[in-house]
C-alpha cells in the first residue's frame, strides 16, 4: 500500500518530534518555532475538538487566513479528524467568502491572519461556528472561540488516524480569471502522490542530505503553494518552513529564512527585479555584471539584497515568465526554472531541468514530470494525465465530464507546442484568444511577454476584441508611477520608451497581431480592486470591462502612445 500524506506526517511526529518544522513571526521581529511534535500535537487536540462537535466524516471545514503556522496545523487537524479542507483566499471579498462557504456547505470556519476581516466578516453565514487562530485580528477576541483555549483544554486524538485514498483532502475554489469559482476536488490519493513526487523532485535539485529552508508566502489557498511548499514539506520532513510577518517586512522575512528553495510567480519576479533597478540603473548593473570577478561579487550582493543568496533551486509558475527575466536572474547566478501546472493536477505537471539543455530553455515551461502523460489535441490544446489529477468539480458533474477526454486526459484549456523530447511551450489560453477585425485569432500572452521585457513596464494586457487591431495596456514600474504625474521630463522619456517599444514589438509579431497603440495606465492592477487573481494573474475580463467605455476613443485618437 502506498503511503498517504498523513502516514508521512505521523512518521515525522514519531521520528522527528524535536525537529523544528515551522517558524512563525509574531510581531516586532520575534518568532516562535514549532517542532514536528508540537505541530502534530496541537493538530491532534484540535482534531479531537472537531470530532467532539459532532461533525460527520467528510464534512467540509474552511480556513480563511494568510499563511501562518496555524494554517498548517488546522489543515492537519481537519485531516486527522476525518474532514475536508476548504481554504479561502485571505484577500477574498465578503461576497465570494459567502459563496464558497455556502457552496461547500462548510460546517466550521477557522479565522486567521487577515488584513480586512471587518469587511469580510459579513460574508460568514449567521450561526456558522468559528475558531480564531492566535494571530487572528483583534475583533475576533470574545466573538468566537480561540484556538489556544481549545487546545489547552482538549486531550489529543490518539493513535494513527488514517484516511482513504479516495476521500477528499481538499476542495480548492479556483479564483479563475472569469466567472464564479469552481470547486476542484483533490483526493488524499492525488494530493499525496503529487506531494511525494514533488518532494522527490526537490530532493534531486537540492541534494539528498541537505536540510532545506523555504519561506511560505504565496497564498496557501492556492494549489501551487499548497503542493510545492506545504505538501512537499509534509512528505519530506526535513524542510524548515518560515512565514512572513507583513508585506512591508517581506525582504527581512526572507533574509531571516535564508531560503534554499524559493518559488514565486512572474509578477513578483518582475517586482523584485524592479526593486533592484530602483537602487541601481539597469545599464550600470549590466556593465558591472560584465566585468570578470567583480561581476560575480556584484551578482552575489544583488541576490543577498533580495535574501536569495542561499537559494539552490528557484522556480516560477502560475503564469508565463518572460524569457528575458529568467535570463537576467540566471546571469545573477540564481538557478531559476519555469514550471507549469494547475489546480486540477495539484500543480504537478511540467518543470524545466536546469542541468539538461534539452529540458531547459527560457520561454518553455519544461518537460513532463515523472508519471505525467501529455499530448496535444488536434487544435493544439494541452491534454494532461497527472498522478495528481483531481477527482472533479464539486457539485458540477457535467462540467467535470466535459473537462476530460474519453481516455481520461484533462483538457487544460491551454494552447501549446511540444518538441519531440516533450519540452513544452505554452502559446496561450484557448479562451484568451480573441479576434480583431482582421479575423485571425490573436494569442495575447506571447505579445505581453515582449512588452514585459521592458524594465519600465510592470504589467500589461493585450486585447482588442472586434477592434481594427490589437491594443496594449501597460502599467509603468512601481518606482516610476508616483513621479510620472509631476515630472514632465520623466513623462516624455517614458512616452518615448513606449513608442520605441511599440515599434520593436510590431517588428517581432505577425501582421494580424500588430498593435494599434500602447495605452499607458497610471494605476496598478491589484487583488483588492479585483483586477488581479490571488496569484496575481491579470483578470482580463475585469480590466476589459473597466476600460470599455474609453476604448473607442483611443482608436479614434489615432495616437500610438496615449494615456488611459
Ligand atoms: P491555477 O489553477 O490557478 O494554477 O491556473 C492554472 C493555469 O495557469 C494554467 O492552466 C495555465 O493557463 C496557467 N499557467 C500556469 N503555469 C504557467 C506557465 N509557466 N506559463 C503559462 N501559463 C501558466
């Protein structure tokens, strides 16, 4: 019988009881360490409490919290008790929180670290029992039971509670870039297989003996962090997970963790780079990096400034990473690779292999990971069968059936091209394609990658459904944005850069993909405004809806570079 995730966890509790697994900042630079013995000990007590509440086996229990040690303890308590986790993004609105809690019929909610709880609280249905983590907002005090009180008075659940491979470990509501969230059901079998295979893959990258350190800051409610950071560390046992205190202290938090493994998403890789350029202009840095010996020292300093100088393996996923960006990090000496996966396969699908030139090319997302089968449909859609495959969309059997081919491959909705050795390039999203009046489908992602290669561009979106030609919306880099309004020189320089970029991009794309204009948008897109998903992918439909009233005017102006 294959081991499942709880078997690994209970083995670590027995064999690594004194080893520190989690480090949680608790304010003012102070941290609390939790050993495996403590983590599983608290989870056992909370599991016993959940059972004492009479929740039936398989009941859904929700977590609404930023990443913290108690997120992991709560998930273990849910699993040990016999239940299924529904983790909600901590940035979600009251409306979506209510939708997810009601759709999943959650029986209880853990409330954790949150920035906007008073605005979110109305999304919690009246009468739903809630339990506050130690780091929950002050408004929860007295309004609900506290984790610490329950753990202090409840004896631990004894023995080795086990779950079946087909039981549901979690339902992940995908934020999606369109429509209402779908509940992706992940069984213990699929999550455990994905986590084991990821742990094995990571071991190959970092070496079998080394202890490794990670900082957990991408939302745990999302499959990428859940599988690659939580899942893999629960299997491996020798990973030490650190959490971040606040957004403002992030770099300090990273420096405390000195991560050996670090995963992120393209938008953040870009932001870290722009932080570096804000301190030293790109041209100067390029020059210094080109000088023998000194270049190495400078590169090491730049990585140390980001807290990434101990990183042995770095990864990017969840959206396309511009090839220029990956090359820039590699020039600094960071072993950054791109991977590809999705909630529906527990984020276990493709990854690049840095030491194998055949499986590692910027612009490509890598080769299938062990046990993953892939093929392309006649239309070029990527079809995947992964050991981490989900069991279906919760309460949506028809959508589930339509998502699989007859031979059991998941229709990813992504368009791709494959080299004979399996190296995959994602060329777009089937449903992102749009037609301009030129009548041919435009895939926006590759054009956006060309625009994002410019150091002054933080994010962008290419659109233009039914218009004479496509347009690009660009958001200037963070350090420029506040100055552009008042500094006319900077403004003209930025406009000139965008005009040159416009020409450059149009020189590189097909006739039907030519941009009609570059529109500069002074305000950044954000999760709070609903224009970015919780993993910071752009929400195209939302941004398109926001600018819709102005688009015709842009085309009528005939300008090539203009302000939104
Ligand atoms: P999610 O379920 O939120 O993880 O979203 C999965 C989707 O993200 C995939 O179907 C792709 O459209 C996209 N995605 C993930 N990784 C990449 C990548 N490396 N390049 C391009 N798109 C990606």
